[in-house]
């Protein structure tokens, strides 16, 4: 298996592990109440960010630009996640 394919498997495995955390927590606690749409949105965000990062790593040659783009993707992911979770900006898609 090539290095790129190993990295892609790792990038796709990490969101799966992250999504398993609330799924397992729901089995033991009533405080975590995710429904299918929550898992769908989280999956879209996590897998989308992971695939975008893989594209950046494969296609951007200058190390400085690659790091900049990866940081931008991470910041956008975190801001979007926070907005959907608690509504830091108060948009119509904001969480409670």
C-alpha cells in the first residue's frame, strides 16, 4: 500500500472514530441525544474536511501554502461545528 493510500485510510478512519464517540455515549447516557441528522451533518463536515485536506496535501507543492490551506480548512471546520452546535454567530442554522 502506498503512502498516499495509507494517509487516505487514516484520514477517513479518524472521522469514523470521532463519530463513534457520541454513538457510544448515547448507549450509556441520556444526556447525549443525537439523531440521524446530527450524525449526517457531522459526517459531511468531518469526511468533507478530511477529503479536502487530502486534496490539498496531494496538489499543493509549496510547504508554506500547504500548511496555510490546511489551517484554513481546520479553522472553517471548527467555526462551522461551533455554529451548528451552540450558535456563536446567531445564524438561522445555529444550534441551541
